[in-house]
């Protein structure tokens, strides 16, 4: 069937999200549409292209070969269209733009306050919206719902640009009154003691098909730790963020593995101590990520530069 002269671009926006999420329900939630509207858009696309595009397999929608071949070009085309309608210039002093940043608890504590403070001086009309890192982060970056994300990430696809901001060391902490503070135990010995585990956000990610990286979940700093402390018989407390871990440690006999800078900033207020060891600490890279095609957005480039300057200050550079 021949294509119509002026295809509805909204149909391809639905296709792009449906290809990523493989679910009519979740696509409707992402786009703010009803499920019937998404189903109607899919039906129109099938008629337009003469291909089923998605077939239901094992409870999910799996793309046909035609859909897989189309998907990269459609995603790139939508991204270019979005960039084309952005303002050509950006003046931080007069802009009233809102930037959405997905950030781990580490960056919410260490960098976001400085970012907002700096903007209040040099870009008083700019608004920042901070949100937690979610399992659908990659999709939120690509459809510009999120402008950039800050955290510790691994296994990112090539379509996401990443820049390392700093390297952080993970250290064990205990309550200041805990006898372990002076014990000088090794990492292995501490793992053999009751300690706090972390239940990673990716536990709640939807199932994904083999070979599909669209739902690959980036790690959070509190998740970039040895797998054995995510949960075991020696983890009587399991939490999802480092601030909860610090609070629990301060009032119990448990220990936890957290970023050193956060431990240093919290030790006096929370009543915790760092368990120093002769062993080298566990190092993780803290990064900033965004869509690779976002470099033509002058406002976003301003934001990236400001974030890098603040990260340099955190490094002591």
C-alpha cells in the first residue's frame, strides 16, 4: 500500500515509544494517552505500512523485522525534529527554561544544591526539576522528558553520550559507638558480619526480550557495589538509598558500604564513623549522561558546562 502524502508524525512518536517499551499500557502512560488511542495509532500505522509491526509473544509485543529495520531511522528523525524547533540561542541571564535532571541520591546531596545556587545568581529565570533515576531513564532521555542524568552508569548504549565527572570511593561505615570502628577489619571480614543490603531499582524493571537494550537499566551509586551485599542471610536490613543506610547504621550494630564523600559529610551529624582499612577502596565512576544528539541544544550545553564546573569543585580541582 502506498504511503499517504503527509503521514501523521504523531503515529511515529507512538511507534518509537512502543518499540522501546513493548507494551500498549506503558506506552500510553509515557505519552499521556489512553490505551485505546495507542491501539488506534498502531492500527493506523499497520494500515499505512502494510505490516503488523508488532506481534504479541509471551505477554509482550515483539517487533517484526520491518519494525526493527525502521526503528533507528524513526528515532533519529524524531530527535532531529525536536532539535529543529529548539531556540537557536540561549541566554542564561534572561531564559525562563525548565531543565529536568534525573539524579542519584549522591548527586542530589553533593551537586544539585550548588547547581541551583549558581543558577539563582547567573540564571534567575531558569527552573530545575530534580527527579529520581527510574528504570525507563533511557527512554525519558531520548524523548527529552529528562534533559540529563547524573549517577554511576554501566552498559549504556551508543546512542547515549556519557562523561565521567569524578571517581568516588566506597567505604564501610558503622555507628561511632560500634566496637568495629577500632577493629581494622578487611572487606571480606565485614561482608561476613550483619550488614545493610541494597535493593536496586532495576529489580522492578519490566522483563525485556533477548537482544533488546532499550530497557537496560543504569546503576545508581548505591547499587554499584559488590553483588553479594545486595541481599543475603547477613543482610537483616535492605534499603534503597544511602541516606536510609546511614540512618540505620547510626542506630544499630549494622555496617554499610557507602560513598566516602557522603560518609564524610554525614559522620558528625548522623553519628557514624568510617571503618578505615589497609585495603584499597572500591572505586566507582560518577557520570553525566544525555542523548548523543543533544549537542545542538545551546541551553543544554550551558547546563552541562555548569555541571562539569561544579563537579571539578567537588574533586578539589
